[in-house]
C-alpha cells in the first residue's frame, strides 16, 4: 500500500537560512507527488507537484522539490526562509495513476526564529 | 480560480444530534469530491470519495451510516455526521477535483466540536 513518511515532526530554522523538509514515499509505479502548506485557520495550499518530466520542480513562494526515484524521496527546499513560512507542511502521494485520493504524511511543523 | 468553500467553518453540537457540513466548488465543476478528517497535530485521513450522482466510496473503518455523504450536484457535496459523539470532534476538510484533472483543491475546513 502507498504510504508517505515525513521523518521530521518539528523543525526550527533561522530567518534567512535554507530549509529542507524530507519526504519519503512508498509507491509501486511513478507517483503523483505533492507538497501542501497549511497555515492556522486556513485551508491546504498547493506548493508544488510532480507528475513526470524534470525531477526538479519549482513551486510557489520560492519553494522547490526534487524527485529522486532511487531514494523514493521528494524533499522540499527553500534557499532563504521568511518568518511567514512558519506553518505545517504536508507531503502527499496520489493513490493511483489517475491522481485521485491523496495519502498524506503526518506533516512537519516549521518554526522560524529571528 | 478553483476555489472551494465549506460551511460552516466551525460548529458545536450536542451529543446525539446530527450536523451537516457543505462543500462547494465555487468556480468550477467537480465530478469528484473527497472528505478528509484531521485530528489535532496529525495528518489528514481520507474518509470517502464521492462522485456526482453516485454513492460515495468509504475508506475501510469509516462508518457509512454515521458519515452520510451526498454529492447531488457538480458543485456541492455534503457530509452529515449522524448521532454525533464527542469522539467525532475533529477538523473535517473537503477537496474537489476537476473532471479529468489530477489536482485537488481544498476547502478551508470545518471544526466540529461535539459536547
């Protein structure tokens, strides 16, 4: 069965420092992969997605992610974190090729220190 | 574009009563909608998939008689929690998918508290 693991429950990064959030997935075929951000009181916002093609994906708000099939990973990165990036981040995989229901990781809480 | 709304945003109900949560796609037609449940500080768990005009498909372990899902139109799906108990208190989130699309658009969620 498909699964998503986000090994880091909570990460604290200094403002202006770089960020990498880890995501590992378990899926038999080429996965549909997503990163979402959830801020308090707000819905999930899609940061970026990978379906096929270039394994380095650019998203909104300066985020990018790299799909590495050999490592079953889809880590999220940002070169310089802003205080407004503090939120909950979820990695997800589409449950089948049609990208229907999503299987979410448990999330990583990002705190930004000044 | 691709906005999904939920109503209400929060609701408090007494144990034993029923509560209905609406999920609407405001500017697109959604042939498929999904309902997720999120416990505090935890991930989203898929409850059911609803396709317009047909019965919802529930995930294993989700009581279909307790969580009634209706997807009567291409822009509206409803989740009714029947005979609510305090353990049903949770954050319920819906998402909608464009016909033929691979991306889901999420609503802001509904906080349900059962007293």
